[in-house]
C-alpha cells in the first residue's frame, strides 16, 4: 500500500514538473513580448497594445467558450471508463470551435468598424488569426492534459518557444506595435501546428452524443469565462473607453505580476485534475475532500511566502524590468493589489478542483454575480472617482467573491462525505 502511494506521489511530482515547464514555455513567450514592448514602446503605445490584446482575447473567450476545458474533463473521464471514446473527442470538439471562430470572425468584419475607432481597428484586424489558432491550441492542450501527457506537451511548447525567440525581438524592434501583434499570431500558429502533428489518436467522425456532452458542459465553463472576463479584464476596456490609455500600462503590469503568481497554483491544479475527476466519477468523495483540504492549506502557506518575497524584492524587480513605470502611483497600486494577489492564488488551485468534480455550474453562478457587480461598479466608480475608484472597487469585489466561492465549494464537498462508503 505504501509503495502504491509513493509511486502515485512520484507520478504527481513528475507531472507537475513537466506541466511547469510547459506553462512557463507558453506563458514565457507572451510575457517576453510584454517585457520587450514595455522596454521599446512609449507609455501610450504600450497601453494601446494591452488594450487591443484585451479586446481580441475577449473575442477568443467566445471561440473557445470552455470547449478546451470540457474536452480535458471528458478525455480524463473516458480514459478511466471508456477508452474508445477518446478518439472521437478531438474532431468533434474542434468542429464546435471552428464554427464559433467563423461566426466571431464574420461578426468582427461586419461590425467592428461601428464599435472601434480607426486607430484601434487596424490592430484588431492584425490579431484576427488568433480567433482560430489560439482556441485550437487550447483544445490540444486540454486533450494532452486529460491524457496526462505532460512531458510531451512540455517538450513541444519549449521547442516552439525557443524557435519563437528568434523572431520576437526582431519584429518588435523593427515594427514596434505591429511587430508585437504579428509575433502573437506566429507563436500560436506554430504551437497549434506542432501539437496537431504530434497527436494522432482521433477519428474524423461526427458523434452527436459527444458534441452534446462537450457542448453542454462547456456551456457552463464558457459562460463562466465570459463573466470571468467581466471580473478580471473588463477593467481594461473601461480604462480604454474613458481614455486612461497610459494607465492601462500600469494596471497591466500589476496584472501580469498577478498572472505570474497564479501560474504555480494553476499548474498543480491542472496536473491533479485528471485524478480528481477519476476519484469523483468513482464516488470516492472522501479522498476528494482530503485532497482539497491538503492542497488548499498548501496554497495558503505558499501564497504568504510568495507575497513576502515580492514585498522584499519588488524594488529590484521593477528596477530591472519596468524602471520607467516605477512611479509613486505604481508603488501604491502594488500595495493595494496584495489582498487580490493572495486570494487569486488560492482560486488558481480551487478552480481546477471545481471543474474536475463537475461543479463548473457553481463556478458559473459565482462568476456571473461577481462579473456583473464588477461591471456595474466599474462604471459607477470610474465616472465618479476615475482610475483609483475603478481599482478599489475591483479589488474589493474580486476578493470577496473568491473567499465566498472557496467557502461554498468546501461546504458542497463536506455534504458529500456521508456517501464516501458507497465508493
């Protein structure tokens, strides 16, 4: 028994290491583009870059619409109970994504000129290929994760990231903002091609039942994703709409730091997600509850350590990477963001648990509430109090929403405990 547990722990650690390499490979290249843009672009253009990128990734949330995460869940489930169905997931999930991508692509071509000014429209058009390549690469990522092929996924992403380094700096240095946007397209295109070439376990067969299962579950995740945007990224659109373009750069730097903090927790959550799905699908609720408490406690301790290290090293970090942005306003922004950093790290661990146990609908309800509140209060506070009004209202709403979500999810797991003997 001990040997079995020990082997399982070694497998988890092994998968975490490879998943970390994959995440830092893919996220690293986008963060590198971000750093290069911060260095080479002036404050206004840097803010414009982040504004346009936020717009296109909002559109991508409609083209993916939770398909990649739902596919990962069903791949893990089929791998445990019905391996024959695995071959049907890729084609049917990709079919849904391609239909959604075509619809969004056409809507942008038809209506974008009526929504965005000419100075933004051209840059949005530059990023339209991402509507196809980004969600398809997300889909492959979900399938590889569901099959626990973390090593293979990591090697592919590291190779593509290394190749991408050759053209990122050249494009941004020579073509500035346009080059940075083209670099984003090239990276996701190469990643999609590499993942597609390597994965061959699929059939070109339409399965209405698979489409219905993935589509139904992805609906909850997709709606959650839209309202997650309202919770996390709609702030950028408000700032852009009210001409706080330069301030977008400051806010985006603070957000990128948050995103880096969350990565380790998301990695661990995604690595253990297939096992959590397996335990839950076989009604081993007791073990799911134990795992949840263990990883939540781990998240709290590591989050505190991360924040203490950041407080001690933030001056050195900004002197090295963002020296021209390290103003008094930036220092104040980083301090007030600390509670949000802490709760977000915990959420990065809990969210994969909730998706894996089939509670995406609960997550959707919370995100709808928090997203709508953030949307309403962003509008009220930016009109009345400007940039800082938006910042304070956003932090308060997000922190409270995360704390309540973790509390209620834990209560749900506790209610399932009496059924543990039925496993």
